[in-house]
C-alpha cells in the first residue's frame, strides 16, 4: 500500500526569538548582587582584575559595571573587613538557597 506524498503547506513560525538579557538588565539591587557574586567568584574580590578584563575584552554593555567596581574599590579601601563580610553573606545565601533548585 503506497501513501500519498505529503503536500507542502507554508506556515509561519509561532516562535518569537529574543536576545538574551544580560545581567546588567536586572534591577539595581539584583544587578549589584550578581556583580558582587561575579566579583568574588570570578575575580577573587579584586575589582582591578575585572576592570582590566573590561578594558581588554569588554563590549559596549560592560561599561555599566564600571561604577560598581569603582564603588567596590572605595569600600574595600575604607573597610578592610568588607570583602570578608561579603564572602560570608554570599556563602550563607548559597547555603540557604542553593539546594532549592532540586526541590
């Protein structure tokens, strides 16, 4: 038994493709929380390392991180315990909310 060949029926895609929204599209507090986590985990708490990366490999969107990094440099200079406090806060946050992804 032979089946008839399928007819070609043009159809419009029902999917809209959007650009990925990077971290700097978040609200101020969320963006700063994400930036702080990046600063501590990727750049080991050193704003100069991140600023260097922005200069070397950054794109147009990375310039919005610069005021945060300048503020972090000032806070670290004013308060030597600041980075330790931020690491503790991030660790406590991760301990409390990290396991929720599998729940």
